């Protein structure tokens, strides 16, 4: 009873700290157990958190077709219609590997990189509706969302920029589902955990140039945080998905020592202080996780995603 009381007190403190964010959720990655949440099912714009889905469609396609992510692809002319961030300075005719485009999209939120991924992979994905490459890619993003049970999510593009006519949207719960799925992919953690990485770009004239990516996740490396993605647009506000892990817990199972992974996922939408709140949520979440573990890690349909 005392453990339950302490857990409720910690949850109350967590909610009080996170009330500046319009929506948030904290889950155990292994089980999907919800440790704390607030307005977690409210439909909101999510900005560049969209690129988590973009990366997963690319990686799933590469796995299914055994395509090499080291393959270089061209930056298409249509990239000129994309606004927002282009920190890598990508121009039509540049050649960049799919792998480096994923790094650029995930680490520095490069919209031109996300568009280039969508265009080139969208040309290769099944296209029963005979859509353009980017629209076809976006259709596969929405198909992934449906597969994962992301019932309150609609993607309209691969980069997450504001659409003034029909706003794309998702929820903290749906993004936690997507992130749990992403961490089942062996390579995802490596992409989102890098503080810095140099990528290579070959210009249309054949000249090679390097570009040093510096991760926009300002709390990366603190308190076990090893990902995931920042997001920001005028309509979405500041958004953040974090992942943090600790050393596996060990339990005795009929005389056998079993290691249980410990990873939490935090989603914050429309936060005026995403990094400050995110860090506090992670710290509080580990306290809640410890209490939940001490109670035997109970999980039910109602308490999990």
C-alpha cells in the first residue's frame, strides 16, 4: 500500500511539473505500460516528429528488399518547393547516401533530406494508386500508422511542415507507439543517439563536400537519454520525443537469473520548455518505474499502449 501511495505521489508531482506541456506520455518500452500521462490522446500537430515515421518507412523498405542504405540517390528538383530547414544546403542534383539522408533528417531535422528520402524510396515502393513518389511514400507512412494502431494520426508529408488547409496530426500516445516500434529496429537507436556525425554530399558537378551534423536534442547523453527527435513548427509549437535506458534489471526465475531491459519513452507536445520538462519527466519517470517494478511490473490492457 505504501508503495502504491508513493507511486501516486510521484505521478502527481510528474503531472504538476509537466502541466506546461499541452500533452505528454511516459511509457515503459518493453511492455508499453503507461507510467504517467496528461491529455495524451489529444490530436495535435507534431512538426518534425513526423520524420520518425519517415525513417521507419525507409528502413522497413530496405529490410524487406535488402536494399543498401549506402546507395547514393539524387536530390530531386521538387525539393525546391519544400520550405523550412535545409541546414545541409542540399540542392537538386546533389548525390547523398540514403543512410546520410536519414542522419540528416533525424539529427538536424533537414526537410530537404526527408523529401529526398520520400521521393527516391517512394519511386520504389508498391504504388497501387499510381501516386507521385512523395505522395506514395506518405501513403505508406499512413499505412504504417494504421498497422501500429495509431488511430488518431494522419501524415500529409514526409517532413512535418505545417499544412494550412488540412493540418496533419497525431497524439502523444500514437507517437509513443511509433517510437516503441522504431526501437525494435536494430539500427534506429544508432541514428538517433549520435551527438554529431559527418555526412558526405556529392554536388552535381562531382565535387564532394562534407557536412558536420550536430544533434538538435540538447539533453542527449544526460540521465541515460539516447534519443529520439525534436520537432518545431509555428502550429505545433515545441515538441520532443525522448528515450532513456538503464542497465537491465535482474530477477530470479525458478533459480535462473533473467535480465529485463529497462527503457522509457517520453513524448511532449506543445511544450514551452521541451528540454527542461523532458529532462524532469525522465528523472521522475525512473522513480515511477522503480515503484512499478517493486510491485511486480503489473500490466493490463487499460494501463498499456
